[in-house]
C-alpha cells in the first residue's frame, strides 16, 4: 500500500448518469487527472478506492447512484516509469498477438512494494518493448493474469490492446481452462473432489485471503484429483473454475491439506509427524509453495482456434517427489 507517511486526501463521488457504465479506473482517473491511470489502478487494487464501501477490481463498471470513495496519497508522481531490464524468461510460444511464458518460481510478475525491479514486466519490456502500456497500466504492460511470486508455470501476455481485451474477456467469462499441479500434506479422502468455498480478504491480515461468508467474499470453485501419494504427501491435479487470489492455497488449507512449503497458509511446523529423516528434511527444506500452473487452454484472439499450452513440472517439485517416492515412510 502507499507509504502511510505521505499526505492523503479523502473523496466521495456519486456516479451521475453520464458516467454510468464506465470502468472504475477510468472514472477515477477522469475525476483526478493529476494521477496516472496506473497509479489509480494501484489504489484500487490496494483497496484504497471502493464502490459503495466494497473493494472492486479496476475494470469493474460503475452504476448510476454508486458512491465511489477513497483515501489516496496526494504526492503520487505524475508519471509511472518502468525501466526495462534483462530478466531470464522462458518463452513457450509467441505470435503477433500474445506470448506464453513458463514463469520460474521466485519471480514477481509486476512491480509492487518491495519489488521495484527484476520482475516479469521489467524483463518483458526489455525483450518486447512494443508491449509498453498494453492494458492501460505501464507497470503491468501486457499482463492478462498473474501467478504468485512462488508459484511457477504457464502465463499469457498480450502484445496489443485488441488481444489484451479479447483474452481478458475469456478470463472473465471463465472460458479459459486452467490446471495446476500441487503437492499437499497428507492423503485426501476421497481421492477426488470439488471445493466450493467463498474467499475474501482476511479481516486483520490484509495481505492474506481466507474462507469467509462476509458480504464481499467471492464464489470460488476448485476441482481436484489425486495423482500419486507417497510418504505422507500427495501430488494433486487442480482444475480451477474461478480465479480468486490464492484460491488453491486457501482451499487446500481449508480442507486440512495445505500445499507443502506454503509459508502463509501452510503448517507452522511442517516437519512434525514425519518419522523418516530424509522425508522430514525434504519437507522442512522446501523454500516455496510447491504449486505449478501446468496447463492452460484458450481461444486464439484472431483465428478462433482453441489452443493448449503446458509447462513441465519444475526441478524442485520433481526432486521432492523423487525423495519421498524412494523413501518408505512407514
């Protein structure tokens, strides 16, 4: 969130007839031309700007009579610059409309507090400078969707505005099929299932999400099946029908099988209960949540062809599985 030491101003604006139907970020940017569109986008994503007191996404539409209000920093710079820099990015597919990358674990997708360089966005602008500003926010140029810092795998990046809008619409209508692989604690029973639990922002820890029935919680649906089990852990395949923040991690924790290595939603003492020292060491040495965006299917924005992309499981997950599979825990 913006630095709390900065001077801030509060505002509240009723949406009038001429503004009904506008995107929230566009509506606020027009009301405050001294702020850039990307700065406004950050305020909205941070929850500093709401519609009738409810946090919304930048692309949410405002309706007649809505109250758009917020408390924002007054000294936000007039321009948002992002300097391209070399970042290792594995490109899986590319054409004139979009590119598909295999995101490495530990890499941040776009600039955020504490991560002002070395992100995927910095690297993309170095490799493909023509995508600058695609999507309306320079610090998220071309980014259609994102993965958590410590989640690896397939990501789509738009190369022009028409492709961006088309791809975004597919995510909004849930016509993009996304499958993940994750290693969890324990052996779920039954070996396959469906989780439908609403997810919202944690009431006290604002960087965390949680299962909740509060008014602003959003519907979230996760399908899963067990691929393999070994030494008190299981490899699961996830098919997510919605794309909520931290969805798989929150849902797995909620059913008592958190993702191995998850520092936010996982076990406080992950090695407890493992008798074999090799398995216990493998569990405690994991440096990130073992979650991988394995497969993504979508419709091409120009040809209408259905396309599917896959990224092989990264080395740390493969090595973890080998260790557990070769060790008889019991």
